């Protein structure tokens, strides 16, 4: 009998097959139907999830490739469930954000990517996880290559080369780990990782391969240069999925793979890893400040916000054993909240940039002006997303950033203090954008702009209200992963 997790993985694939039998060219309705079914199953998973239990739940284990001990092994803990829910939210949001119905191939590829994302966040065996991981990257490449804008060939090729080379490095590392330990099971490897999976230089080579593969996906400085091109060129809906969900695969991999398997190596080079996180936090908003293209600006700010996650993870993993469990718990809780909240907020920002581009045909920061006079609703709701990304109290972005800085400052005070510069520059970038877009005299080219249309309100208002709900009463999300955080905090303290 098919389990609930397997059903969630298969439903989007069935939707992709159904799209090719859909008689009409507009396949968005059928795609949304299967999105709704998958989301309903994800909510059922959440409803049945025991937030007080430790370990994996809804585990499905079947023999798959016994010659190499590769099993079909899926299950969820608090972090996995959080990312399954995020995927179920962002994908239909991205479908509705597409400016006009696309062909059947577009929606079929998006559904295949959704299935791969579900698999990536639930697989508990490396061979299965790597299969889903690669399965998500290929659709992303095709979506950029086929439906992207100007310079899409260059952006897609750059994206493919970075991710492919990172995947090869990660695969070689895990092959070495398997030859030394005889298992691909994440839980077994994490248990062995306490005493070292490999010895000598082999351990460092394996660590480097997995680190590079995951750092490319986050992305972490200096392996981030593919991201602005890909996000800028991709269609609006695809950019929303890239920043909202795909970038979380890298952070998830650090939590699930690198930190448990290589605690010794991370402690040794911890200051260098923290320095890389600081570079992502500080340099990315400085680069965003220099951008004229709104989409490229938001792309750089995405690097900045994921840098906060890496700051907390590296601070916790590299901290001395005497660090307080409460500080570790706060930092890790901030990471989990930031993963979810950044996905919502960044996707919303890309959606608003897409709306501006539809109305003007351009998306340069200097192509607009005085929009508050013409489109007050669009400017108001876009301001909510901007303030959320900025971390304004009362909105969802504040919770994660506050906990990250609270926990990280107690563990790595100097690095965290430097990271404050990133917050300040981010504020400058958003204030500059709001001034250029919303204030001043109404630009002649914007005099005929329509305000938010009814269909656009139906898309953005629920998402914006969710930002307020999380910002004012975040406990319903904390309840999902508090037990998982407690387990991790005890390991690092």
C-alpha cells in the first residue's frame, strides 16, 4: 500500500502525465488541481504529525538496490515537514503568478520539479536523496533555458555547470564514505560521524566535496555567481520557485548531511566558514545596492538572507562544547524559521517585480516613479513584503532573524556583530527602492498603470496575511520543529 509520503511524491508526477492528455492549451487549471491534492496530503501529514515525538515519522522502507544497501527510505521530522509545507505553498503561488497561461510542457516540468522537491526533503538514504536532488535541478535548467528571457542560454548553462560540478563532487565524496562504512543511510552515517566517518586526508576530501556541492546550491560566497543571472533571466514563476524552495535544498543539506557527518572538520575550520557566511551577508546587499534591475536586486538580497542561516549553522557547529543549549536552540530555531519565512517573502517580492514588469515592459529601478499616486494597493502590499524581508517586528521576517542573532551572538559574538552591517545595508537598499518606485512625481510612462486587479489580489492578499500571522503568532510553526531542534541542540551543546 502506498504511504502518505509516497503519495505526496507521486501526485505531481501523475499531474504531469495528466497535463499531456488535457485537451486545452491552458493547462494551469489541471496543474492547480493536482497542486491542491498534494497540498491537502501535506496538510494531512501535518495534522497526523506528532510534534512531541523524536525521530522520523511516517517512515516507509522498502528494498531497492540491495547490492549497495540502497533502500527506498522516506520519512519526515520537523524540518522535513516544514519544507514539504513550504513547497506545497510556493508552487501553486508560482503557477498563479505566471503572467499568462504557458504551454503544457511548462506546467508538466514544474510538476516534475515539485515531485523531486518533495522527494529531496523526505528521502533518508543518500542514493534516493541524490536521485531526487538531481531530478529537481534538471527541470530548473530546462525552465530557464526554454522560457527564460534575455541571455537565457548563458544563465542556464552557468546554472547547469555550477550545480553539475557541485553534484559530482558530492557524489564522489559519498562514494568514498560508502566504501569506508558500507551504508548510505543518513541516520547510520550521522551516528558514525560522531567518531569520524573517514580518517586523515580522505575525511577532508569528503568534507570538501559535500561542502562544495551544498554551498553552490545555497548559494554561499564565493560560489554564488550563477544565482543573479538565473533569477534575473527565469520567468517570474520559476524565479519564485528557485528562491522560495530550491535554494532551501542547500541549507537542508547542511543540516541533514554536513553538520552531523563532519563535526570535527567543522570545528577546526569554523572561523573560516563563518567568514564565508559574513561575506554572503555583507557583500550581497552591497551588490544589490549597485543594481538597476529590480529582479537582480532581489536576487542578491536572497543571498544575504540565506547567509543568516549559514551564520547560525556554522556558529552552532563550530562552537565549543560548553556553549549553552538555550543559545544553540535559539540559533537553530531561527534558521528553521528563516528557511520558511524567506521562501514566502522572497517569492512575494519576485511576484511584485513581475507585476511591475507586466505593466511597464521594463523592471529597472529608474523606470518607475510616483506609483503610490496611481497604484496605492500595489505599493502598499509590496511594502509589506519589503518590510517583511527587512525584518520589521510584527511580520514573519523578524522572528527568524531575531532568533538567529540572539543565538549566534552568544556563541560567535565578533562574527555576528559584523553581520549587523548586512542588516543596515539591506535597509538602505529597500528604502532606496521604495523611494524610487513609490515616491516623487508620477512618471509619465506610469500614468496609465492599473492598480491590483481582482485576480492579483486573490494571489497576494492571502500570502501577505500569512506574513502577519507568522509575525504575530508564530507558535504554530514552532510546534512543528521544536522537538527536532531540541534533539539537534543537545548534539551540539
